[in-house]
């Protein structure tokens, strides 16, 4: 089985603050994610720790929505969320670098998520976990590349 944690980084020619403003705007996720086609904040949410948002995901096999809770929101440093409040942790960390910002995307399948999959999928759980794990491993470099293109085009899609 693939590792249940994964992270990759890219250098982006943008300030940590500008890059944070981009990646923490979950309503733009569909511009860079290969699976998440869109997100929206729960009523009253502004992206602070404890706020919730919903994401719509699509693959060739299925379409589904998840709710996520923001667990880190420090402008210029980190933005992270927990899918279902406990199942999978996704996040971006930002570090100033000589050429702009080192943007790292990380992903971790948490124990509560593994247990949920075992309850939901029974004998097929390990296969389903592996499918999601491979998608995360493959999707992170795609996501980082798209974010880099958008950020370096001034935060606008399609202007690179």
C-alpha cells in the first residue's frame, strides 16, 4: 500500500501572503484540483479556524461532496483542513525563499478515516483506501503546478 501521508513542494514567484490569499480561498479550488471541482463556505464562514466548507469532487467513477473544517489559518504560513472534521488532513504550508515562496501541499489519511472506510467498505476497504491514497499522491504535483501557474500570472486563471 502507498504511504498514508504525502507532501511535495514547489517554489512560486509570489509572496507568502499573496500565495496564502490564493490557496486559502477555497472557492477557487476547482481551478487547480484534479478531483475537487468546487468548494463553497458554510454560511458566515470566512476561512478562520473552526469554519466549515463543502467541496464537490468528481472522478470518472463517481461524484461526491465532503464537508471540511479549517484547522490552520495563519496568513503567509499555513492553511489546512480536516475532511469530515477528522478523516483526512490536507494543507498548504508557505515558507519564504530566495525566489519567492516554497509552497508545500501535504495530505494524511487519519485513523478515524481509515476506520470509517473499514466500516463503510468492509472487505473492499483496503482497496478503496489505496485508490484514495494513489489519487492524493498523483494529484498533489498537479495541484502545485496549477497553483504556481495561477499565482505567477497574478492570481488570475489562464493568464500564464
